[in-house]
């Protein structure tokens, strides 16, 4: 009898194994990704990278170099596939490092290989049709870049498939706004509100994927075979745009908004922004492009236009789209919608009520009113501001402030002049350096930033409080990694007090200590810190509710 039962178990396991193999075969077949049509007469081997100096490389008339501020600059021209191939050849090491940083972060968050496998399967299925929503030109260029990707991560997927997934990962980061990966703020002034009466646009790009991810920033200048020449600021390997301006004086910046959890990938928002930047010379053309593309996250695209002498915001969700025109000489944008259609949207209403977005929106308006007329120097000061509404000091790193000390970059545009300024590390604290697209795209291929436009670093940089914040950030990250994924961390009572003194006015300081004690099952101490956190300026109702929920959980544990 026992022998028959064992035989049945073996048969059952064998059938399960066969079904699992069949499922994997079907799954791989179902998510297969066709490669785009390319010029098969050229390949990555046709391009030789020449080192002309330290951190300075050329391929034909294209080049990559690192400037004295530590920012990588790249100039590209040509057909889509050729551009992609040259991009990959020039920036091979940068792209590899960016992928290493990205994969290391995944390994840290999901250390279990079994769960990594299912995460990979989920992402593969989620993005299975992504190529159907992306224009062929973008697919071709991305395929060219992918030829220089490392073979180290081929176990994750083919190179081309990986880079497409990485473009979608940026959107998934936006969909996970509640994890504070993004919290961007932007504004525009014009006419009497601008110091020289011309259009000025400023933004903080608060997209945080770890310190290593933000180490090697890339300013890209592209002269494509079709469309308008443009510049964008992001990181190596991203062919999309998060902040950019084209030769016609049209600018695009992205601000995430509250999204429902997406169920399938469509056109990554950065590639929509890229299409607008490359093919639109005015607001009407930008709107027409946005209307024809489907996206899978909710996003605000702030469009500044020299041709129209104004700024508007295209507000787009997976199901609808509207355009916000303030009808005034200023526009402000954080992470909620303002147009008529979305003012009645329940998701947007709750986002305004429960998130930190409205705080930053109110703060930027307060600072604008205080500083009119605005020039690029006080626009930069506004981006760097670390206080809350009414100048309340809410602690360093509070999402209520414009400068949360997590920004990938800050940027200023002057569309009429074709000038822009980008921040240098860390965050938006370093010098802002200026470029002139009139010089860049008028034949001078040996251009650089213009020293006379440089804005000095924030006085906070290198100060005692800045040094304390950097210590605070490292300890906070150590606590969070221990709480979330069990990476060992311990702290003496003496070091605990030192940690508090690095950022004593921030609710986050006490909230993470509460998390630490809750993890260690010292619930009375956790309640003490959670209660103290609530006595400071908490960024949002959502976070207040989380802290209050943790207090209830700890009290329940004490009574068990």
C-alpha cells in the first residue's frame, strides 16, 4: 500500500514537473520580442572608439567626455540605428556600471533567488507587448545601444529586452510614488514675473534609486537625421527624456502623479517626452503627439514653448488626458493634477488630500510671490529651498520641502535664448552650469558649458549641517535595509542619540527608530518614537496613518 502511494506521489510530481516545463516554454514563446528592422550592413564592430584624453572619447564626429564638474557630456548625430550603436560604443563602461547599480539594488531588495525568478517572470509578462507601443525609431535606436550591453546579465534576459525593461522600470518607479522614489516640483514664469520678461522654466527631478545610481549623470546633445536637435539630462542608457529642450526652444519636463497599479506596459513616459522634444516645435504639436500615445502611468508633462511664449501642462493618465493652462504668467506643478477633467477625479482628489504634493505646490507659490521678478539665480535658490510653508523648518529630507536632498538633478531653461543650466552633485547643491544650444547646434562640435553662466554652489554644501545630514542618511538607510530586508544592523544607545542629533527636527528620524524597535520587538520603545514622530511636521496624511497604524500594532503586541 505504502509503495503504491509513493509511486502515485512520484507520478504526480512528474506530471507537475512536465506541466511546469510546458508552462515555461509557452511563457517564453508568448513573451518573445521581435527585433526591429535594422541596417544589417553596419554593426557595433564598424565603430572604433578613440581615446583623445582622460575620460574623453570620440567615434567619428560623435564624442563623450567628462567635464571638470564630474558630469558626462555626449554629442550624437546620424540615423537611429547608427546613433544607438555609437551611443553604446562611446558609453559602454557607463552603461555597464548603471546596469550593475540597478541589478545590485534589485539583489539587495530581493535577495532570494527563488523570488527573483518569479519577479523576472512577472516583469517579462508585464512588459510582453511593450514594443507594440513604442515608435519604430526609438526601438531601432535602443536596439543599437543594446549591442554594447554586458553579457554578464544575459541570465536576466537578452540585451535588447533588458534595456526595454529598464525604460519601463523608470515608469514603474513613478507608479511607486508612495515609496518616495519621486516627488518632483516645477514652475514657469514669464513677462512681468520674469526678470528679463522672457520665459523661464525650473524643475527638481526627485527620482531616487540609490546614491550609486546617481553618481554618473549624462547631458546628451542629439542631432538626429529627422526632427529637431535637442538636449536632455539623465543617465547613461536612457534614450528617453525626463528634462530637455530642443533647438526650437521647446522644453519638456516630467512630474509623476498618483497612478493606479498598472497591469500592462505601454509607451514609457520618457519615450513620449523624447518624441515630443524631437518632433514638436510648439504646444499644439506637443499635444497632438501626446494624444496619440498610450501610457501606463499618470504623468504631468510641463511644456514650455518659445514659439508660443507660454508654458502649459499636459496631464495624462492611462485612460484620459487634459491640458492645464493657467492663463497667467506663472505655472506651478508638483505631483497632482490641476486641469478640469482631473479636478473631479477621485484618485487625484485623494492624492491632493493625502500626499505631500499640495505642500510643495503651496511652498513654490509662496517663494515665487516673495521673489518676483524671477531670474535664473533666484530660480535656483527656490529649487534649493529646504523649508516648508511659512518658512517652517521641517527637518532635512522632508517631502514637504522643495529640496528633499534626494534630487537626481535640478534644471533651469530659458527657451527664447536657447540657454539652460543643470545642477552638479550632490543633488541640486553643487554649481549650476550653463549651456547655449545656439552654440551647440550651429556647427561648433567642440562646445562646452559657458563659465560666465555658472552659478555657485549652495552655501549649505560642506556646512556642519550638511555633514550631519550625510551621516544621518547613511544610518537611516542602514536601519531601513535591516527593517525591510534583514540586512544586519545594530546601534548602541550612545550612537542612537548621536543619530537623533544629526537631524533632530525631522519626523523621519523618530519614525525610522520606531521601525527599528518594532522590528526588534521592543514595542514600548517603538511606541515612544512613533509618538514623538507625530509631534513633528509629518509630510502627509498617508504617512501619519502609517505611523498611527504602527502604534496600534505595537500596543496590540504588548497586550498579547
